[in-house]
């Protein structure tokens, strides 16, 4: 038994080591590309490009899923040539990752005004025909992508949006220049460096011990409820934001909280979602919904939430005119937070 465990542990260690080694190699490679413009330009020669138009990614449909095609530099140059564009436009691309074999992946938006192009925005329908795909709003496509493409396209969109919005130095008013990877922009007149930013957002699943609190904003799809979310204010810690948001939105006071996980979220313009579980003071569970922020909020039992987690779309209107109660899909961190709460409740209700 001891020997078996020893071998198993060593195997596990060896496996972890191999994983870590690939990860470290990839990370160091990406670091080099961000730091060294020449290395990054070289990586474009053998790299692959994800294409966007007005921040909407190019997607192809395959059996209820979207696929994000990649194009080589040669294909991209041919495409730009066909549409009368200068290959210099490729300088607008941003590095978003790489494969385990160190094929660098870039994203390029052909629909935003380019610093290099006279005919700025390429004609969308013609390009869609040429590329055998469609430029689809990321919000509509995100949940029909596999996890890797969803993550890459979210990063790409947030980074492309940031570059588009930071073309000028806020101090000198002069045009800023991006490095080849797109990990920063510099103002040539005063050397101020601008780095891409994201807004920290907390997302909190409040529980009173047996029930959890879910809410709706009027902008949510009909029937969908989620955990409470809110942007961090300047000067706040994550704990302070959670306490404030819960008080502001549902009029309750948080007693304790526990970190769960985090996720990059591309909406509205690149957020870091920090997910936590929270409990409220016993006996103080009366909800007072802030109607400026939420449409409604309510306590839900373990069984109601567990059933909703298993429910599959489409969530169409029922005969009585209402919509079924459903929860955000797997890719959203709120789903993970709610699922974790259900699992914890299930475990704690099992006999010891
Ligand atoms: N991934 C997931 O599972 C989930 C993600 N979310 C995301 O969490 C985010 C925050 O949730 P929400 O409840 O809307 O937040 P808040 O409760 O903080 O309310 C949103 C309002 O805050 C103001 N605001 C303050 N700072 C910012 C900022 N940096 N960027 C944009 N608006 C700001 C805006 O007001 P004004 O318009 O008046 O200026 C906005 O309408 C949303 O972007 C949402 O997409 C939410 C739930 C689940
Ligand atoms: Mg909110």
C-alpha cells in the first residue's frame, strides 16, 4: 500500500512538473514577445490571427457552436491586398496568447479606424463572404464558444477596445504609439507609458444559511437571475465593496465572506470579476430592493436553485405568460459561484 502510494505520488509529481514546465515555457515566451518588438514581429511571421470588425469577432458556425477561425500572416496580407489595404495595418494587431508549440496568436480589428489606413473600415459584408464567416457581437456568441476561444476572444476584445480608446496621451494630447505586442502605449513627446486597464467588480452570492439571494436587472434576459454584482469604487477593498453593494442593492448587512474565484469579463469594457460567498446577520434577512439598480431580488431554496442549475434552454415564455427561473450559463463566474453554494449545501445536509 505504502509502495503504491509512493509510486502514485511520484507519478503525480512528475506529471505536475511536466505541466508546469510547459506553462513556464509558454509564459516566458509571451513575456519576451511583450518586451521585445523585434521578437514579436518575428512571431507574427509564423503566428495566427483572429479577426474582428468593430469589436465583433469573426466566427463560423458548426453544429450549435461557434468556432473562431485563425488566419496566417500570408492569408491576412492576401486579404488586405484584395480589399486595397496596406499590409501596414497588421501593426494594429495585439498579442493575445500562444499555443504549447509557441505559435503566437494575435487579434486584429479590420473595422475600427486604423492609424495606417486611408480607407479605414473594411466593408463588412464583402469580408464576411470572403472569409466564409460572420462578425458576431461577442455578447451574443460568448456562451456558444468553447472555453478556450471564449477566453481568447474576451481578452482580444478588451485589448482592442482599450487601444481604440487610448490613441492619444491625456497629458500632451499627442498620438500615443503601441508596442508591437500591444501590451502598452507610449507618448513619444513625454514618454508616459499607458498600460491596458480593467475595472475590478465584485460578484457576491449572499446566503442566510439555508437560502441564497438572487436578483435581476431589467436588462437581463427574461427569467434569468444572478448573484449581486458591482464595480469597486476608488479606495475600496474587495471586502468594503461587497459590504457596500449588498447594502446598496438589497438593504442587508454582510456578516462574513469567503473568496471563491475570479474571471476576466469583457463587458462593459473589461472587468476583473471577483466572486465571493457572503452570509448575512441571522434574523436580518428582509430584502429592500433598490429599484434604481435592480428589477427584483428574492431568497431561493437549495432545491429551487439546484433544479434551475439543471434546466436547459431555450427559456421560452410559458403558457401562463411567465418565464422559467434560470441561471447564467457555465462560462459565467456567477454560475460557478451558485453551483459551489448548491454543492456545499448538499454536503452539509448529508448525515455525518
Ligand atoms: N460574469 C458574470 O457572471 C457576471 C458579470 N456581471 C458583470 O458585472 C458588472 C457589474 O455589475 P452591475 O450590477 O452592472 O454593477 P453596479 O451595481 O456597480 O452598477 C452598474 C452602474 O455602476 C456605474 N459604474 C461605476 N463604475 C463603473 C465602471 N468602471 N464601468 C461601468 N459602469 C460603472 C454605472 O453607472 P452609470 O451608467 O450611471 O454611469 C453602471 O450603470 C456588469 O458589467 C456585468 O456585466 C454581472 C453579473 C454576472
Ligand atoms: Mg449591481
